[in-house]
């Protein structure tokens, strides 16, 4: 059987799978599951084309890895066959731990567990099934392997994850201005002192990459309609958990009910393999189907939120640089209690306020480093004429949400 | 509120909604429902980018209608404001009657009812809610309005439905060769004796349109992996119905269960409005979530088919120009009965054969007519040097499916 | 010095030069000359973007050759390193013999000599300079090398020349419908019995390639405005030759004057190397600059044609499937003689008729062969359901041109 | 005759000419001339696709003007029919004064005259021929018309000239990262207090526009190979002038010789209409053809520079942030004098140094202003979180050029 399959990708044209094991991993139910988890959750409520999945993104990032390895090798960077295969596996698997609605429900469906932790658990289980063939990939993924630049290809400020998702997200949303020159940036990659660097002539491409990323954050990832839709998703899930734990019956597929009934923590996953099995069943459809059924539930909060999500009659959202006043907030809460005949606690599902941080383009951890002609390596913050420094401060936005009926 | 909203569309860039009523119709839950029905069902199992929905397609076709009206008017064809609005509504609504997985489950979920019949029912209900504002749109949609060319913009061999879906499907599958010059074809449209015609210099574009359509049929719509996946979807649904009607419990959201329990016919829909209400609840997620749960069902056939669909371990499919021999077929059936310990009837869900007709590019009904410089109107079949006649014969393909384990 | 240079190409993104000798050949003045010869002559008078040159086309075809070699090798076809380099040189050089305005002035500036003959002469001269490194390339180019499929990559119904120029021409004209799936077709190439074949699943791509080519012929290459502009170019050149040979002074750069003064035949080129040196000086600019100056020439015919070409006030052209009547033609000629006060012979430069053959999509010489799954090889004419046979008959079009003032 | 012609444009698809007078102006020889002046001069020596002309650019900018007028009107900005036509004429004509090789030879072929001054002269001559129909266009172009925002559409930091050329230049060079969202920026335009403003949600698009412009400057417009090629063009022209004015014969078409013989200033053009007539004859081809012939000239400097330009054997160029030392410069000069047996003055054509300023993204004159939701208008420098201020300082680069033989 020909396992060097070609996959059509509207973003890159044709993608060729480079190794048999990549094909076999893609065939595995754990990976097939990603076909049913959209990359951008409810973003399609604003950008109707944004339906692409983690499945396609992982394959795209794998495609870019093949290119990056080629470029680095052509510049004399030593990457052995074994390392090349391992780092390719690592990028393919980097998002395998994502649950339904990706980031929106992260930390909620599975309490306080980052998807990367789950990715590692999945990779370890697969490593058993594949008889140790993922060991080096796991080492690279965790950052434990001596050639650190391989880890940086998988996870850093300029990893192939980002180079794929920014391009893919702008492609499918139709926000053409977010398009980045992934191909060009990859051609500029090099390695110095065990770290990834970008050759000097790529500096303007990197500036553009940073600005494009910034644009995508404000125009797509933190678009206020997307934001309110995804918070509502969180709220409806919280309410469902609350009801279930009070013994009230709530429609859900069994493996979804499993996570409604009890909070599981990372240690639980480690101690009991079957929890990951349950998690591996979950996809966007389970959540959305349940919410559809919840529209008819007798609990006012559950049904109200569900109807609003399904029919895209979202809560109003107001954004501000300053915190909203408690007075106004309490008025709105009171009004909601009256209109919906609900308690203050219940009203907190419909009228709420909080803040978000966008430190999306900050420069924590790994930096983007520029390799000058004279061999000097310099942080992009200093190498660029642009005062990118101003971008490193996290931006805080306060929001307040409420049904338009309460105003 | 600004109802002339702009929508991002990766296919056309920006789409502007031309009328307030278009905005209001899109906001209606009946239309929002189309966000959750993919245009191409399980085609994404072969082309992972093909996740676009009926929602986006309907908006795209509406965009093309705006262009077509402009072009026709610029050539002196009279289209009143009222007619323009009506024909735009008609194209927006043309697919509103589609159920989950579009064509795959058509005629099955709702016995023998074509989606256009349901579209009319939806439009009539909406017409009541919108106080008669859809009356002319319905007349045009049904082909009853005196200006017949308006109907042809909505439904004919060269309607804006096709001009959008061929372009959109090739865009999202990444099958670039299917891309058609919708924009150019629209610029060539004209009207003669109440029928749409294409001006002579568009003849090569039309040839290319026909060839691109043919390519899309064989490469996408009838791709054998897509075919087997969608037939399996039909089979699992049939089995679920059978079990439910035997009184066996099967997981399903209530409005889906409604259609599992009993077959409804067009007359039922007409006599009982609530049936359409139930239907309006259905989306792809309901079917897929149910199938996921069915993987654990005690019925061998139901669980076997479900596991195979969810994990993309599809049945083998063989295609042939000639019918498959009964002998071979019976052997495979016997083998399946043994392996799975099932009856002959049950085996028929896993080993089956049939045929499909692809008369997709035949020329029934309305023709594509070419307007020559001298004013003569001629069928493209005669106007083209290409012997397109050969394409008008339906192609029959026989298929046989079975689990690879039985060979 | 890094000779594996990367070249930006709007059509393919980045093109990497595969061998040092490719870089060195591109640097040679003979090849640099192609920067100044447009691919499509005066086609930019209709499609203003169509300014791309033979230089870019040759590099594009070289890029496709790299891909084709990779594909064929991956299917087990043996192509040695030496052969790979040679066939790449052959495609780079395939158009080196083109003179100014490419096809328009072929057979005219250099009497009866096909550009491929001149390409061979150029390659032979370069072979001397490069000390025999082009020998195998020349053998392949001429079709003398034992592995005939290598020649077919350079020159056949489906060579990389065509796969590049169709894509490039449609790209720069903006005739998007002419776009072909070069990348996909190349992925389908294979070799059988020393001939190139296309694997069965590529059949629809080939059909589309043929239809796209047909569309490009009628919409671009034989567009009637392009046709008349290029015939006028021929006529003005003929007139200039006539005048020069009568001893009348006519502005021209010396190496252009060289070809105005005397007709050279293939044998002359072979016997006297300096003729090729003169030819190697010529570019589009020389002809166009001369025509600009000729606008002020005292010869009515020369100045009239020149003004019309420079200012794009072209002669009227009528096309017909039947020959134009002599009566009408003679009337127009008489009228021109009166208006311009010129002889009948002189009038023949302004009023003329003739015919063109478009056998562009005929199937002479090498065929496109389809490789079926069962190993059978079949001509596309038989393999396709489309009756492509009808396309093999050359189409004859009669034309008649005249100044609009004479009507 | 249908003057609302459609023009194919690879950048925008189809461009429709909005007024008959636009068609008539395009037909005029003055405008047809722009077909033969490339937008980016010798940039094609680095980016072989960059062959697009001022003709195509002017039509593209006209296309964007049609869009901008539509957008502004839809927001309640009053633009009368007459004004719309006039501002469209103004943008069509904005570059009509460009001479051969555009910016490279500006100030040189015609001493100290900016192309906009010549554009005005051309427009005034055309205004006579078109009986005053260009009067308002000229007023707008000059900035004299009361509605100043109309002038800003034609000439400002965010005019349609830039929105077209940045997009077009990045398209044809293949530098995809320079692509800007012209369509989106135009949708964000508005007018406040007689000035163009950009609505607040367009702020990220403007940032990206500025960064993309910056990238294009360093990667394309000031690419060092382009730079040296264009300076060499200047030098060869200077030398030719020098020789001609010493009475030495130099090949040139008569209207080119006209400008070699004597320097004309703006006042000369104003006092003597025939000078503009001569200028109107000039195109890139005249210069390039002459340089080709100059390769054989007996003057060493003229022939050396000419050969190097024609065969793309350019001088070496070194760039630096600091001035080059005189010592090194004099050594190189001495060496050149020896090798080529030329005087010090003559050597100055082959070995020279100077500096360039890139104040390309500075914010002189009109600013880009952002319109906030609360109605406040603010300079982008203050409105953006990015410290764009750093970009307003002109960058100075020193360069030194010499033949590689002298090192």
C-alpha cells in the first residue's frame, strides 16, 4: 500500500506525507478525531469560511516541517534521518491533545489541564502502541533533546505551528491581510548555537509576520462577537455541569456526560488511562448537539443560553479599557433576575463581566533572533527599526455581557 | 442598525448583502441552521478542506445574483426593483430545505421528498412570518412567474447555484482544475425570448465550464471513497430506523428520533406544520453524534458500521462498468455472516452492491443556449465544435462494497 | 559564489536553479537577450498584463522540469544525474533561437528558418564555449538520444514548454480560464516503452488541458486584434526591407539593418558564424524603436503603417469561414490607392486578405497517451469519453484587413 | 461603439472603464505612450516578472477610484457626477508625465523637472483638444479645488496611486509579502472636514500597509542590484549627453537626440509646445536600443557602461550606513584609469560614490488620519500602539560602485 499519500490542501496545493509512520499515525482514531474539532471554534459565526479543523492544520504544519528540514540541511545544519522523522512526528502530534472547541473550552472541560499536557499523554499511549517509535519525538516535543533548535521548530515564537495556523486562519476567514509569507520565512531559517535564527534579509518578513499576527488577534481571534460566543459556550457548559452535579438530568452522549459529572485533573489522567479514552471520544459535534437539545430543558438558564448559541442570538458585549462600574452591573443583574425570574446566582450566567489579556504578541520565553551578516545574533526587538518593544506589553480589555432585553 | 452587512468570503473577498430583508432572512433560525449543514457531506474524508456549508454557499450565490442583475440590466433587460429583490430572495432560499449531510441522506431521512419541495415549504412558512414579502420570490422559484429567465437564474443548467457551488467546491477541496470563470460567464449572460442565453464570445468559457463540471463529478462528487462513506451513512441510518421500529432503544436527540420512528411523506409535511419544525432542528452534528454513540450499541451491524464511519475505516468498494456476479457476491455475504455471526439480512448492511447513474452533465430540461452575433440562438450542443453530445448519455457505474475482512 | 539562486516568479512563487551550469547559461548574453523578447509580442495591445518574456518562460519551464524528473524517478523511471542535467539544459535552451516579437516575425526576419533550428545553432556555439557540456542536451533536444521520453519532456504535445507557457500566458493576460493544472499533470506523468504517458486518473486533467489550450487559442493567441497588429508588424517589416533594397535610407540599429538588407537562410547561418552574432543582438526594442522613427518617413506606406502600430490605430480586420470576394477586395484596394495616392502594389500593404490555419490543438506527431490501470496504453482521443477527434481537424479562418477610411 | 470597455487585469480580474471620456483619453497617443514605459525600470533585472507598465497602473488606479467613490457616497459624502468624472480623469492622468524608465531618469532626461509638472502640461494640452473637459480634473490634480479630499484621493499618503502600485508591484515582482489589502482599506475610507480619513477598525490594515510599503522599499525599490543598474543608466545617459555636446556622433532616434543635445527646463516646456511633443515620443525602447548600439561606440566609457547594462554585467555596489573613505575611493579610481586607459573624469563614470535617502515612509505633507468611533480624528502616528514614529526619520545609505576588475 502506498503510504506516501498526497493530500489536497487549498492553502498549499498538494501536501505529500513524508514517512510511512506519518500515514499510520494519521490513520489512528486519536488523530482522525481531529477531523471533528475545528481550529477556531465559533469564529465561523463571524467568518463563515473558518471551518477548518485541527486535522488539516496538523497536516499543514507537517508539510512546512518537511520544507524547513530541507532548508536547514541545505545550509549545513546536521539533522539525521532519525531526527528528521522524529521532529516531523512531533509537529504532527503537537495539537493531538485539543478537546472540542479547542481553546474556548480548554481548562474547563478538563479542569486546569493545558492541551499540551494532554498531547504528551496521547503521544505516550501511541508510543506504546507503536513500540517506541515516538520516543525521540516526545523528547523533542518536551524540549528535553540536546538539539534544542528542533524543539523550537515545534514550539517557539516562530514555530511551524504558527507559520501554518496564521496562514491557514487568514486563508479560511478570508482576512487576506493576515496572510504571511511562511514559505519565505522558512527559506530564511538557520541555526546558531543550538537555536533557530532568521537570516538578516528576512527581517522585514519577520516584522510583517508580527504585524500580521497582531492584526489577526484583533480582527479574528479576539473579535468581540467571537469572544462573547465562546464565553457563552463556557457558561452553558458550567451550568450543565452544575445541574448534572445536582442530580438533574441533562442530555449528553455518555463520554461527554462523563466530564459533566466530575472534574478530572492531570493526575487523574495519569493514574487512570480510561479517562483519556473517554476524552478521546469527544468532538465539537457532541457539545453542539447537546446544546441543541438543551434548548428545551426546563432550566431557564440552560435553555436560554442554549437557544442563544444555536440561533446566534448572542448576548450584547461591551468592551472597555477600564473596568465596568459595579453599579451598572448590578442594575443589569437585577433586571435579568426580574425578567427571567431567576436567582442572582443564575443571573450571573447571563449578566457577567471580566477581563481578557492579549499578550499574544509578547516575547516571553523563546525570542525571534536575527542572524546578521557578520555572524552576530540579535533579538528582533533590537534588530528592527520599528519600535516593536511597545508590542510586548500585554493589553487588558474589560468586557461586560448581558441580554439586550435587560437594558 | 446597519443591515447592509459585509461578509468575508475567501472565494470572492467581500460579499455585501444587497437588501435589508436578505439580512433579516439570514438572521432567522431556519437559515442559521444551514451553518451546521456541510455542502459536501463526508467529502472531507477525502478532501480535508471541504468543510464549507450550505450557509456560505447560499450567500455566495446571492452575491453572484447581484452581479447577474447588474449585467442583465446594463444590456437593457428590464428587471424591476421588486423583481430584483424577489429573485435575490429566491436564490438565497434555494437550498433552505436541505437536511443533514445534504444529498447523502436526501430521500432517506425524509422519505422520497426532494429538498426543493422542502425549500418551498420553508419559504411559505417564512412568507407568513414576513407578511407576504416572499410571495414573488416563491413564484419565481417555482417557475410560475411570467419572466421565466428569472427562474432560470435560480434553477437551470447555468444557474447561479451551480456557478457558485462549482467554484466554491473546487476552492475548498483544493481541486484547482475545477475552478470555473463564474465572473466571466455572468458577464456574458443575456436574455432572449424570456430565456437566459450566453453571448457568442462566451462559448469557450461554457465549454470549459462543462468540462470542469465533469472533472468535479469524477474527481470529487463521485470519488469512490466519498461514495462508500456516504452509502455507509445511509446504511447505518436504515439500520437505526429498523431497530427503533422494532422497539430497541437507540441514542438520538429527540427531533432526530422523531424521524427514526416513522417515515414522513410530503403530504404529512403539508398537513402537519410541526413536522417541518422538527426537521428544522436537524443538522450534521446530530447524526454524527448519534453514530458516535452507536459505536457501543449491542447490535453488531449498527456498531460495526458506526465504528467504521467514525474512525474512517471504510468498507472496500469496487467499481465496474459491468454488473458484479452474484456468485462472488454471495460468497462474500456468507463470509460476513460467519465472521460477524449475523443473519443474511443483517449481512446486507455490510456486503452490498448496486449501481449509480451519473447523468450529471446531461442536458435535460433547460438547455444552455448561445446567442450568436446575428441574433440566432443555438443550443451549446450544436454551437460548439466539441462533440459535447457524447456527454449527454448517462454513465452507469456498478459498485460492490464489503469489509476487507471477508475477502 | 552561490549559483543555486532563487528567483521570484509570480506564477510559481520561488524557483530554485538546480545546477551551477544553469546559472552560468542564464548569465550568458545569449540568454540575457531573452529578457528583451516578450513571449506574446503585441498581445499586450489587448491584454495589457501580457508583457512576460521568453527569459521568464524558459526559467519557469526549467522549474517544471525539476519537478517532472523528481516525479518520474519516484516511480522507478531511471534518469541518471547526467541525463537529468542535460534534459534541464535542453528545456532552458529550447527557445533561445527566438527573435524579436517571437512568432510574429518568425520566418520573416530570418527567411524560412524555424526558431528551433536557430536554438540548435545557439546551443552548438555555447557547447563550444562550455567545452562540450551541452552535448547530451543537444542530443536530447534533437530527439537523437536513446531515451526518447526525455526528448518528449522538452518537445511533445505535453512537454514542459506547453505546461509552462499556457499557465504563464493565462496568468499574465488575466484570462483565468486558461489556467491549467500543470502541477497535477506533472504528478501524473510516467514512462512506458520509452514514451511519456499520463496515468489514468489524470484523464480529466488532460481533457481540461486540451480545452484550456483551445480557449487560449481563440481568446488570446488568435484574438483578432492581436492578429491584425502582428500582421501589420510583418507588413511594415516587408516594406522596410523593400525600401532598403531599393537603396532608400531607413532608420535602424546596425544589426537590424543587417537583416533588412538581405535575406539569410539556414545555410548562411551555418556557413558564417557572424550572422548568428548579428541575430543575437536583436530584441523587441530595436524593431519598435525603428518603427517609431519610421512614422516620419517620407514613404507613405511605411509611415502610415508605423503610425498605426505605434498609436494602436490598427487596420480593421474581418474574419470569415469563407474566402472574401475579390470584387469587394478590389474596391477597397482602389479606394486606398485614391486616398493615399499610392500604387496598387503599395496599397497591398494596407488592404490585404489571406487565411490562417489553427491546427493548434491537432494531434500530429507525438500523441498524449493514457496509461490504464491494467497497463494498457491508449491515445487520449480514444481514452476520453469526449469526442476530442473533432478537434483534430485544422480550422481555417479567412481574414481581410483595410483602413477604416476606405470603407 | 461601446466605450465602456472591459479590460483584463491579472491583479483585479476585470476592470470596467466608467466613462466614455476615460476610453477616449486612453485611446490618445499621449496615453498609449505609457504602454511602453515600465513601472519599475530595470527592476526586472532582479524580479523578472516586474515588466508591468505605467499604462496598466493608471488603469488600475482608475479602477480603485471607481470603488472609492462608491464607498464614500454610500457613507453620505457628497460627490457630484461632475466631480466623480473629474477625479477619475485626474487619477487616470496622474502619471502621464512620466518619461522613459520612470523615476530612474527623472530629473536627468529633462533637467530638474518633476514628472507631475509634466503631467499638468500634458493635461493642459489635452484639455484644449478635449474642449475644456479636463478643467475640473486639473483643478483637483493641482489641489486647487475646494473639496480637498478629492485631491487626496489622487495624491496623499494614502492615495489610490499608492494603493494600486504597491499591490501591482508586489504582484508582478512576486514579492507576496508586499501585498496590501487595497480593497479593505478603500472600504474603510471616509471624509471629515474636507480630508480623507480611515475609520477606526481599519487601523491594523493601515499598520500593515505601512509595514508592507517599508518591506517593498528595501526588498524591491531600493534593492541594491536595481539601484546600481539604474545609476548606471543615469551615468550612460550623462556620458552620451557629454559626447553629443562635444560634437561626437552618438546613435539615437531623433526625438531622443533632441534631449541629448540640450537641457530643457520647465520654462522651456511652457514657452515652446513642441518640446512636449518631442518628449511625448520617448519610451523605454528608445533608450535601450540606443544603449545597445552604443556598445560598439569608440568611447571607452560609453561602450563599457553600455555593454554592462545590456548584458547585465553590473558594477559592484557596496552599501554602508557610513560614508566611504576617500582613500579607498581614490585607489579604485586610479586602478580604473590604468585598466581602461581613461582620464580621472572619465573614470568617474565607472567608480563613484554617493548616498540615497529613503524617506519613503515618512509623513511629510498629508497625514494618514484615523477616525475614531467618538468622531475624534487622530494621526496614525498617535493612534497606533506601534511606535511608527521611528519610521518617520529618513534613512541615509551610502553607496560606492566600481567594476569588479579594479579590486
